[in-house]
């Protein structure tokens, strides 16, 4: 397994849960990235307090305002990241921002389906489009011809709840809109892997486990995986990804998740 050596990374939904955990881990690496971009909806709000505290201690951490359902906000974020990077590109885009509505099949609504799909599937599509020029630039500047996260990659935070074969945790919550949006995100990841391979960009869908976060803890039972364990595992997986994993669906321990 190689070491993850990246110049720059952007994490969406970075103010809490897995996103915040990822930011902490990147900052704590033996060779931390020169730039860690932490994107969230309201950088100055109460829910981003921990992120603000981290930014005051780490000059390489830049908080970026981003609403993933707003194309104008996405374009503005890409422009701002590009300004910070100067002539260099973005190595790693982690589409972590997501939402869930714990509705049953009988109670699902047009509004909830639309909102969840827009956040969990269309957001990562638009972010991939907006940041592709910076990812391409990173890939072009890499000394290696092989695909890797150290070169240029899009990591889409998925869920085995979106696995059509597993339908993980159905008995704990049907969450139909969430499951459908993640199944669609998996297909988007496959499409991105095919479309962006020629530009040197690796694309993978990652299941972080059932994690002890606000979203993961909404069920009646306590999730078995801590943020620390999930994020530590995922970063190990990211460091080992290569050409053969692009377009695949893996979990936080590197195991293949069935589509």
C-alpha cells in the first residue's frame, strides 16, 4: 500500500460528522496537504464552530462556502479554490455532503425525493463538472501516468443502503429517497470513471460504514463504527486505490460492495 501524498483536497459537508473527521485526518497526516479546502453551507454559523476553531490553528485549512444544490454556489466555490491553488490543480474531490429523510415507502413525497436526489446525486455531478479543470490540471502535473488519489480523483461518499443487492439496514429504516439517491450516485460514479479516465481522474464510490454521526445515529440502535475508525479506514483505502479500482464501489475497509 502506498502513502497518500496530495498537494490539495476538497471535502464537502465538512462542518460535522465524516466530513469534519476527514478534515482532521488530512491536517494530522505526517505530510499534510498544502491545501485542505473544507466546504460547508454556512461557514460562519454555529454548526461550523469546530471547523472555524481548526482553521484558526491550521493556515493550510481554507473554509469554502458551498451549497451543493445551487449551481452558482458550486461555480463560485470552484473559482475560489482555483484562486488559492494558483497554477496547480486539485488532487482530490471528496463529495461527502449528503442528506437523508427517514420516510417509509408509503410516506415518501415528491418534495423529499426531489430534495434528497438533488443533494446526493445532482450535487456530486455538478461538482465533478465544475472541478474537472482543476482535477485535469493536477493529473497533467503528476509525474505518474497511473491513476491514483495522489494524482487526481473524485471520491463519492455512497452507502450500501443504495446497494440494490444488499439494501443494507432495511429493517432499521426504509429511507426510500436516500436509498434511491445513493443507487443513482453509484451509477454516476461509474459514468464519471468512464468519462474522466482519459483525463487521468480516478473515480470511486465509497461506503463509510454505519457511522456514529447525526445522520447515522437517527435509527434506534447505536451504529457500530466511530467516525475515527471510518475515516482512518477510508484514508487507508484511498492510499491504495489504483487503475483497477476506478469505477468500483468499495467500503471503508476496502471490500467490494455489490451494486
